[in-house]
């Protein structure tokens, strides 16, 4: 994509300022890239008092915006009551939420869409989930999550034998599926260590402790690192033996972008979203059916090279390309 000129304007980019949350980290990184592309860009914290007049852009997930889906929707509606607000939606409601929570989250996202001036998602898969939640056709822009591959290390680390899941722990994220797959590995030939790279989503601490105890009874050592700063996360992402994404109900995956940025080629359970990403970035992930996850992990342990990106592979769009796409979109949908 061609570079953006400084004549292009952006709305005020509003973030919550929570660097520990992947959605807000992405919002802040995107704001930095937009600011680098045009001198007109400004950023503001949602919690720091009244915002100046004019159009805004925000990134919304109910878990980040409120203590409940209803509270999150009300907060967005208040923000959009007297101004134009474009929004990027994350973590779209789906069946894995459970019936009651899915209904509450669906109502929240409907309210946000109805109040917004323009709506974007990070994948065609998410756009389809959104139309299902809205129960009608809507105008939604699809702008993929960026991948910026970090400079390679001077020497590739030797794998530490651990099988890794990356990102916040919560039920349904894939940690239990990976424990199941590792428990099925031959005990006498391969290590049986799983590491969760990242913190625990608030309210799910007891489920993590239960999974650690359950894994131990099956001969699997599960360890959670807690929150990791960027440099430490990059280092550990390169040191683990096998990167895995086993989240079957994903809407869009920042974890995949993080693995790719670290130069890794993760094993990924085959879903609609990950098939879309495999088409967008051919050769950057290994798709396997859920039933073949254990065999795929075993194969990766015996062929470590298969867990790394081949030299010269295309991984875009990069962050500046995504910033350019947003600027072009804002130019069409906001004054």
C-alpha cells in the first residue's frame, strides 16, 4: 500500500490506556502508526475527563469497556450521543460465550453498532459474526490485524521442550485442549510441559488453578507466566519448542500476530478465521483438525524447523499499511 501523505486527517484516537490488554495495546500501536503517517493525528485517554469536540475512533470489546456487557454498551452510547464515533469491534459474540452471556454480549454489540457512525472488524470471519449478531446486513469495513516481524536474533534459541499457548487465559482459549493433546503424547519419548505465556483474564483465576491441578494428575506440567512485558514475551516466544493456538471459537487472533512477529509458525486448530489467515499469509501457520492436534505437536517436537517461518515469507499487512487503510476508510466515512 502506498504511503499516506500528511494532508490526510484522522479522527481523535481514543484509548483506555491499559497496556496489559491486547486490544488496547493494538489501539495504542495503531495510533502511533497513524501519528507517524500524518501530522494531524491526536490521541486521548477515555478516562481523562471531557474529550475535545470532533469525530472519534475507538476499539471496543465489552470486557475492556465495562464490568458487564450492558455497562460497556452504555459507556459507548454516552460517548457517541453527541458526536460521530467510528469503532473497531473485537471479540465478537459467539456460541462459545454460553447462551446467557452470548445474549448479553450480542445486545451490547448491537447497541454499539446502532450508535456508531462507522464500523470496522479485523476479518471477514468477524464481519460474518457481526451480521449474525445484528440479524441483518450492515456496512462494515474489514481491516486485518497487522504483523510486523521483529528483527531476528543473532542466534536462534534452542527449543526448551515446552508446548506454549500465548495470550490471556480464560475458558475456551485453548489451554485445556493443548493439555489434552500433550497428555496423549508418548510419555517415554517427549517432554510433557505446557506453558501459558501471559496473564489470567480477571475472574478466571480459579479455572487456571483447576486446570493446573488436573493437568498434573495426567502427567502434564502446566505453568503460567503471568503478564509479560513485550521484550520478555518476544524472548520466550522464540524459546518455546512448539507454539500452538487451539482456540476453536476465535473471532480474530492477536496471539497469531504475536507468534508470527516472533518468527514462529504455530500449529493452529482449523477454523474459519484461521483458514482466512492462511489465505492472507500463506505458509505462516500449520492448520490441523482438532482430532490431530496431539500428532501435530509430536511431529513438531521431532522437526523443530517446522515451527519457524521460512526466510523471505510474506507476513503483511504491516502496521503502516494498516494505518494507511484506516486513514483511507476514515476519509470516506467521517467528515
